[in-house]
C-alpha cells in the first residue's frame, strides 16, 4: 500500500513538472508570436534634445544635421544651407549682409531684418530673414525656398522638418488594416507610430516579410508587407522654374593673347607687338590691378590703344589682376561687399570710358577663406558686364583638389568664358620639369570640361619656357649625404622666350631630343660645372596643344604673352583658328 502511494506521488509530481514545462513552452511560444507593445521615444529617434531644434528628414532619410526653431520659424545655419540646398547664397560676415545672385539681380537682406532688396526694390516678409550669433548666420527656410527647388513641411511632437528635393517617381502603398510602423523589421521591435487603414505610405524598400516605409510626416520604419495594398507609382508635383543663364559669346574661334603693359608708355608699342600675329581677334592688356585694401584700382588704360586695336579688327579685353601690389590683401577686398562693389564699379566705368569690349579677371593665389567672396565677385561683375554688353572672362589654374573652391561651374554660369591657364606645371621654386607637358594640358582640359561647357572654355598656352640650372653643392658630411631627401645640387630657373631657349641649345652644341611623354623637345648640357635642362617650345609642341583644344571643341585659345613667341608659330595657330 505504501509502495502504491509513493508511485502515485511520483506520477503526480511528474505530471506537475510536465504541466509546468508545457506552460513555460506555451508561454514562450505565445511570447514569441505576440507583438511588442514597447513604444519608441521619438525624441531619441530623431536626436532631438530641446524645443529649439528640429530634425531634418531629407528625401525620406533622417540626416544628422538639425534645423533651428525660432519664433515658430525654421532656420538653417548658412554653411548647412549651402551644403544641403543652395550654394549660391553668400554671407558677408564683415558687413552682416546675406546676398543671393540670380541671372539678373543681386538680392540682399540685412541681419535681423524682414526686408530684402532686389537691386533697389524693397520687399518684406513676415519673418526675420537672417539672424546671426557670435559664430554663425542662420537663414529662414522660407527664404531659402524662394530661390531653391524644394518643398518642406514642419511637424511637431517632436519637431521635424520634412524636405523634398528629389522629384523623381515615388511608390505609394495603402495600409489594408490598422497596424504599426516599427523601428526595425520584426514584431519585437519598438513601435514608431500607429497607422490607419487606407493611409498611404511611401514604399522605400521591399523585403521578404517587412517593407521599409515612410509616413508623410517623416516617420521612417518597417511594416509587415501583408498589411499593405497594391503599389502605385506617382510623381511629385512642383512648380519651381530653374534659372536660365545667357552668355555673350563671340562668333567663331577666339584667338587671344595677353599683352603685358607695365607703364603708359608701353601702350604705344601695341602696333609693334601685334604686327607679327595672324588671326588675332582678342588682345588682353594688363591694365588694372588692386592697389589698396579698399578695392581701389590702378589703371594704365589707353583710349588710343583701344581705337587702334579696333581699327585692326581686334577686340580689347582689359585684364584686372591682384598680383602687382603686394601690400594689398585680396582676401580683405573680396570678403567685403562694399569693397567688391568698388572694384566692379571702377571696371565698368573704365570699360564705358575707354570703350573696351571685355574684362579679363586674373586673380591668382587666392586664399581658401576668400574663395566664396571671389566667386561672389565674379557673379556681381558679370551682371554689370551683361547690362553693358561687356564680355567677361576669368583665368583659372588647371583643376586640382586644392583649387576646387574657385568653383569653375559657378563661374561658367555667370561669366562668358573660363580660361584654363595651361602652363606653370613646373614653376620658379618647384621641382624641375616642363612648363606645360601635353599630358598636363590635356588633363586640365578634360577636368575643366567636367564643370564648364566647351563653348565657354578657352585654353591658354605659353610662349615661354624655363631653363633649369643645377649647381653642385659643396661636399656634404656622411650623415647629410646618406639622407633620402638629400639633393647634391641647388636648383634655380629662369623664364625665357622661345627663340632664346633654342639659341642656348644651339650655342652649347647639343641636340634636342623629342619627348613623346612631354610632347616637347628636351635638351640637357653642361656649362661651367652646372647642368642645364630645357623643355623647349616650338611649332610642334604648340600644335599638340592646339589640336587638343580643337579635338575638345573649345571656344578658342590664348597665349602668354605677346613678344615671347617665334613669329613663325602664328602660321600654325591660324590653321587651327579657321
């Protein structure tokens, strides 16, 4: 009897254990397939820490940058506005002025005001257009939208700005029954928001069971695709009209050369310097340069010079430079609106007074911090040129990472011509080498054409070369001589004209050898214990560059500078200009 009771107890215990196990298993199964009711904190989701900031949802993506909410108006800091939406805005931190340049007008707004001016015509908004603190300027989104192909909406709880700049087709899907959008794919993921039957969602990505979607209010997450109806393609409606830029372009190919003028007396030599040219239709005398930090210009302009060139069928594009007066801070001039305006007004007044046909801007060695001011200068000058029928051309280095802030693409929108200075590959103070090897030139053309239309691009070529001189150093000690960086000579160079370089080769009795890599003849010789190296310029090297310009359908060519060329080279130049 006792034994039977024990057996029954064991069975009972076993049964209880089985039941407990079954309950646990069933509980786990139920838990596994029961959706989580956890709700995601949306402030955390958007990275919002206070009511003065707003998340940015750009083209159905939550980005890291934040907008500012001030008095119910959304603002972006200036740099962010340029990076994300429109890089044509210009903030003058020195004069607290926000500028925007269209194809026809410079539009200005002062800090902390509601007014803006289209040239001199006043307009007023019901919000503060731009405000500034110690470090940054902030532009109202409503103002940005006036000039930018975008749409935006503001939502609260939490603050977020939903922005559209991509106007391609979107896919809409309706919700078939009330459900949730979750942070990630899976029923255990936190809930972002509830969605109602027939609500339309943007379908961003399709998955096996879960699709990535976005609500109109910028909540982006995942939903079970079995809860979604049939997809529908739609296109955003928007009415923004893109600006059209027009340009004052000459008919036919441009055959241009610079004439270095350093005194008024040098103007009288114009007949002589053009006497050997053939087909020259544009001359650019170096007449103007920045002369002080207020934007005043030194002028060497001559009406007689212009009249003579016109009588020969040659247009005059007066050059303005920033190189002559080393006391002038180009950065200071370019970063003050009033000083840029001073430069522009002087140039336009001179163009009218002396009747020249164009302005050529040659600002070199610009500091990075002046880059935006420089581009704004080109914009402002271009509008005044356009209003007065003056052609504007701008000289540029061959494109490099270090000169990207020159913004050749924007230059091309406003200026008529962008000129590639296809020389100074090697220069005074650099390692020795060609002034303008054909590879350097061709690469410069191709990279420029990524930003500038061919019919606005002019290739500039050199009428000079450099003679490189290696002078042996005095004996170095063993430690110095063993260094990997040790060079056993001092290097110097001088610029010489085409004929002078060939004369040096001839006088020293050496034969120049053609370099396919450089597209030039090369000569090397010893004299007085020094080694001389010259990459020579002649008809053959010039023809390669002219052919490159022709093959890429460029607007024309230009040459630095008149007087350095072998007159025979014009026979080759004119062949490519016709």
